[in-house]
């Protein structure tokens, strides 16, 4: 949850516009502009409250209402969050290739509404949940297949709906403006609105779910979703509807297919033997020596010339040099993708473990307030937001003034990884201290969990913007608009990897029993 959900402070970087045409036809050009701003922001706020309202407290809901074991609940949560990170990639491709942003947002908001309404019905009707565990007993009724089926259907709907609006809503909003300055202002407001929704959910909604009722908490989420859906639909006539231009990833697939079809052809050293497309007038694309086997995709063979009649080439047999070089650039960035996976997996596991740890700590803050376990991750949100602002206004300018050169994206990533390592180490120390208090009359205070969460927030403030900056800067120009969606995709992989790692730890050690008071979560943190 930490990397894809509680990392909402950085979410606006991950929602850069995808590739669509700037507008076609006179009616389209008369639309858009700042008149669409209140509709977009109100929609975003409602959907943010909805998505964070159910996902931040999902582990607690599964444990308390469905009698699912602690570690299993954490694994389910990781799978759901993985889908929330990976599905926007598919939504962006659908918007680019077939439907455009506005229809995808409308459909996704409605699907999300169906899902959160079903979650509310699950909380409302007792027969859709297993009977609660008896007080003081470890004997609990497992959910039936029907109950699990309804639960998973609700999660599938709300996950699909939430993911479908992530990339497309930001893209549609930015596409309403012609000037880059206006687009920058939109993303600043986008950032503020997402965080406002996340903080409202992590505090008010989660507190309602824990202290009032789940049906009221989910009902508030459903209401927010419904209002945002109505507002978005009501402003539809004002929006600029952009024409889909096709996914840029199609060209990457074509390069691979073309190179495979001509794998036996001899690679030429003459530039005239290669296809230089329309970009040749504005680009000095020359085939590079790295990944030479891919150069065959742009090599003009006798068969290509015969099939085309020297006019239109088969695009699945012959690509331009620029398209081949774009594909090579993507391959060169794979090490960065692996680095993101390896640094995101510990953060993902830490967020799940922190919720489980919060459940067994003293969450009383004062005589009348009990800190909700699901709200513990709001500390990371706040920390990340504060340090992103501090970095941009203080740390980075001061560094540049002292050294006369700016921090590079890779240096920022490295600093973030150091803070991640420190966070895991302090998490291990805190958990070792907590285990010593098990059985005492006064368990350890939940406040001890805050320092590692603050550190991981600092880590995200450094490395996540830098990752996107690096992707966006290194990717070829034709792919820059969708480069940032790859970051979300890679983070999604981290959620599934963390689920597999939890399963491996459970199979090979005794560190993660269902009752973490009997385990060694501190050792898990040292491993991370």
C-alpha cells in the first residue's frame, strides 16, 4: 500500500498525460480550458476519497469481518495493490488506442461505484460475511465460497474502476489546456487534490470504519464516488475530446516482430540499406551498434521491396531506424526497472507489516482517542509531502548553490535508497523492542512506529520523482508521454513479488506466523 497508495504525495508525477492528439475539428477546439477545472478537481477528490477510503483499511477489514488470518490478509492486500498499480497501464493503452480518455473515465468511475456499493452491501448484510469470532476464543468461522466470491467480485470491480481513472483523469485534465504553464498549474492542483483525498480517507473515513461501522465508512465512500461520477458526467459537454492515435507500444512490438522475421538476414553497414521514415527530416537517427540484431527490423531486404512495390512497406516487416533506436532505449532502461522493483518490494512489505504491528500496539492517544491501525500509513503520506516541498524549495537549491551543480536523478535515487535501508533497520529495532513488551500490562505505544514511516516518506520524496524524471528524460520523445506509466507497472510487479516473498518466508522460517507476537518480524525487516 505504501508505494502505490500511501505514496499519494507523488502520485501526480505518475499520472502524466498519455499520447493523444491535441484535438481534431472545430467543436473540439472550442472546448476545454479552465472552465473544466472544477469538474475535474471535484471528480478527482471524490474518487480519491473513495479509493483510499477502502484500500488503506483493507487488511483490517479482512481480518475483522472475514476472519482471514493476518498474513493472508496482507497478501491479499498486496495483490489488490499490485492490480491498482498495473491496471492503469492497460487503461492508458485502451485510451490511446481505441476510446480516448473521457469514455474510459466515465466507464471506470461507474465500475468503481458498482464495486464500492457492493462493498457497502457486504458490510450491511450479515449473511454476506462469516459469523464473528467468539470473544476470547481462537475458533472462528471461515467465509463460505459464496461470501468469498462476492467479496472478490467487489474487490475486482472497485480495483478496476479505481485503476481506470488514475492515468486517464490526469491526462484528460492536462489535455484541456494548450499552454504548458496552464498544464503545470493543473498538475500542482492535481497533486494537492489527491493528497487532500488521501488524508481525508486515512483519517476521517478510516476512523469511521474502525469506531462507528464499516457500512457507514463504505457508504461515505460510495456517496463520494456517486457525487464525483455525476459531476464528471455533467461537465462532459465542456471537455475537449481528443482523438485516439494508437498506442506507441505497438511500434515496439513491431520492431521485435520484424527483427524476428528477418533474423537470418545479414546486417548491413550502409545507411542507405535501412529505412529512414518521416522523422528523417527532423532527426539524425542512425542505427547504433548495441543490440545489433534489432537493426534487421529497419533493414530493407529484397522481399520487403517486392511486397511494397517501392511505396508502402509492410509495417510488421519493416520499421524505421528511429523506431528501432526507441526500442533499444527501452531495453537500456531495464536495469532501472529492476532497481525500482528491488527497492519497492521492501517498502511494500513494510507497509503491510506496519498495519499488523499497529493492531497489537497501544493505539490510545489520550483518554478518548484510539489511533486507527489503517491510518498509520498517513504518516508516510505527510512525510513524503513535506519533504518533496522541502527538497524543491530548500534542499536542492542549497545543494546547487554550494556545489555549483544540481543533483542528478541517479544521485537522488541513491539518497532515497539509503533512507529506505535506514527505515528497514529502524523498523527491525522497533519491532525487537515491541516483542520484549509482549505479555506486559502496557504494550508498546503505536508512536514507536512513526520514525521508520517518516524515513520511508523521506526516501520516497527523493527517489520516486527522480525515477520518473529519469524515465521521462531518457525515453525517446515518441514514448515520453507514456514513460511514467511504466513506473506504475514496475511498482505493481513489486506487490506480487512481495506476496511471493512472504509466502517463501512462511514456508522456510517461523518468522511470520498468523500471530506476529509469536514470530520474528524484526528478522524480516533485517532481510528487507
